[in-house]
C-alpha cells in the first residue's frame, strides 16, 4: 500500500490523535492493518469492514458487518476523532459511493488509499477516493495493440469536414476523439441518444475548444432528414458507427435490427453519395460472417448494400460511372468484440463484481476476438484512409490475434480484481478443472457462473468467409478482401422484399425475408451446442484447453 491520499472529507489527520476504520476487501484491509502497525506511533484501529465476507478474526478492531448495516454500526463510533481508510477496486464504484455517502452522513472523514501494485505498474491514481484503478484491458487479451500511421490519416482528415454517426457510442465517441486530434476543419457528431450526444459534444468541446463542431440529435433511419443534414454540412469523410449490436435483443426484435442496421446504412450511404463525400466507412462486425443471428444478418445486408452502391459509382477502369455524382469511395471494416465498450462484457462483469457476484459466462467453450476501444477506433480511421480505385468496395478485416476463451478472460479479470475464480455450473456445482490448484489465502472467492448460450450466439466467431481472399494492406493490423459484389438485380429484389415487412410483421416473417439473402441464418433459434466454424477454424481452436496457471493483472 502507499500513503493515504487526502480527500475532500477534511485535512490530513495526525495518526496519534485519530482512530481508524479500515474498509476494503480482506486482502486490502490486511495490507492497511500491516501498514498502520508499522508506523512509529500507530493510531488505534477501532473497526473494519470487509466487503467480500467476514474477516474471520484476522483484522484489528470491531467487525462492522456488511455495507447494508454500516450506518447502524457507526452509531458506536466517535465520528469526530475517526478517519476511514478505504481501498476498493475501481469496479466496485457503486459500493465505494454508497460507503462514502454513509460515512459522510455520519461525519466520518474518508481517505482513499492507492495500492502499491498500481504504483509499481504505473497505473494512474484513482479518480475517486477509495478506488484503485480498474485493471488494464490490454493484458487481459494478451496482445500488443497496433499503432496508427499519423501521416496517412492526417492527409485524409486534416482540414476536412468529418461526420460520425453513432457519435455518442463507445466506438463513435473514440473515433470522434481521435479525429478531433487531426485538426479537421469541422466535425459533425450525430446520434439519436440525447444524453450520449450531449456527453460526447461536451468532451470534444472541453478537449478541443477551438474546433468547429456541431451536435445533431438525429436518427439516420430518417432518410430525408439525413440527406438534409448532409447537404447542409457537406462532409468529406463519413464514419457510420450507428447500429444495433446486442444479439439477444435483436433476436426478439428483428424489424428494429433491419430498420437501424440496414435502412440506417442505406440512408446515410445514399446521402453521403448525393452530397459528394470523398470517403464512406461502414463499421461492420465479425457477426456479419456466416451469420447465425438476426443482428449479424442485418450487418451482412448493410455490407451488401454498401458494396452495390460503390460498384454503381465506379466502373471497371477505376473511373466514376457516367452521369454519377462526384465519386465516393466506400469501404467496410469488420472486427470483433471491443473490451470496455458500453454494455460489453467487462462493464457487465464489473457491475457483477460490485454487487458481490456471480460473474456470468455463457459457455466454457465460447471464444471471441477482442480489441480495445482505442485500437479499434484507430484502425477504423486508418482503414478509411486507404486509397483505392478498385470497382469493388473493400472489406477490411482487423487483425485481432487469436480468439480468446471467454472463461479464461473472466478468470483473468477476477484475479486482477483481487479474487480467486470459483467456477460453478448453472446449478451451483463447482467445476474443479477450471479452478486454480493453489489459492492465495488472502484472496476471497468470486463465483463465475456458467449460464448457457443465449439465442443467436455462436460458440466461435469468424472474421472472413473461407472463400474470401484476404491479403495484407500497407498497414499492420489491417487486411483487405475484395470479394464478389451483390448484383444489381439481387439488390432490387432485396429492397423489394424488405419493403414488404413492417413494424407489425411477425418475427418469423422478418427472419424468413432475411434468410433469402443470408441463407446461413437458422430457421429456429440457435442451439447452444452448435459450432458454426469452418473445419480449419475448428481445428485451430482445438488447443483451447483449460489454462489454470495463475494470471496476474
């Protein structure tokens, strides 16, 4: 542990004249107690509160019991001469805020303590007293992120007007932040979420006060409104990040997936072409490859439309088609799951840890490709800066390394939070093959519950079809595939068939239309045991066996 950090709760106490309360996990409270005992004139520890279970008599002072009864327990404490030392993981933010509120009402001063391991690792100090920094994401995926060619990106962004849809989302807001750093002449932030748009606009304004920016509260599915906004702004570059992404929700609401993911893409792509944008980048997904979910199928249809639109503008010799508007270069970027994005696995697990568990994993065999928000956004921008005269719109596939077993990621995450992973099946039975043989007695257990796959989920994701020709680009981490485009006749049929479905259409009818153009989409909800990998990829995952060596954060 390090020395306490003064908070807004008052001035730093003199140790010999104040009593102490220790609040944290059993491990951090034990470390705090050792640090206090090592002082020349140690203060008296009158009480402790351990968030991960009873202290079992190992800590000095009275046990204040659970957080839920802390306000009652503090009744016996002399608040005027007492200071609470709080050291909890950043993921337990809700617990920290609850504890601080109770202590504040009781008149007890609060000090946050930074963990020595955070100092050694060079992690930033906690933003709030009592919160050590959340585990770094990069070590969890075991891969070094790719960088960005700033000169190439600057050539495309600097002095240009840039539009970002879904700008309030995790990827959209990070794209906005990176783009703003390349001195565009103006940036247009578009989102249909009022709060998300307000926040990204505020952050960009605070960090880049001289940048000409506009925040547009708008749903891209509104095609006339979208075209009006783009004709007014006349962007040179468009990044289309707005989309529905949650697989289980889209299984239950397929029309909403079609409306947002397909019609939203059609609306913004048509408008970009009509206003003469130079570049259009569709942010796609690995779930668009051999889709087994409605979400993946609608992203695949969005790719098909974007490819057809690009081909309608460009002729085989790389010149714009006769009579077309100023040519727009369209491309798509596929990648997998993004660590730390809104409602993604780490924030969900963080919330579960904050509530005492269990941490949930759907299947012990499930794997996913992962990258950080920062890396994904940077490579999307880099891919959008690649020049092309190809009549086929490129699909860029980001190199996400090897797929990561979700259970291994959960176990690493739990260890990084100071717990040992107690893996259990849906009925609460322990699964010894996934539990470390040696457990640090100072660590408390955190249950990882295996719940079973959800509708539409694959066990393993893919980033490219087996028949696709994937080749490197000049930029590390980005591969390109120039595959067959959707024929105009097929596109006409697609648009005609989609026009027949409405918000009141039955789920089965919507899915049936999708299956005509994405035959991989199952008729029924996916079986949790279904493996959709190609044989080569299945073989490549054969060595993903339990890995129970201790993993450090």
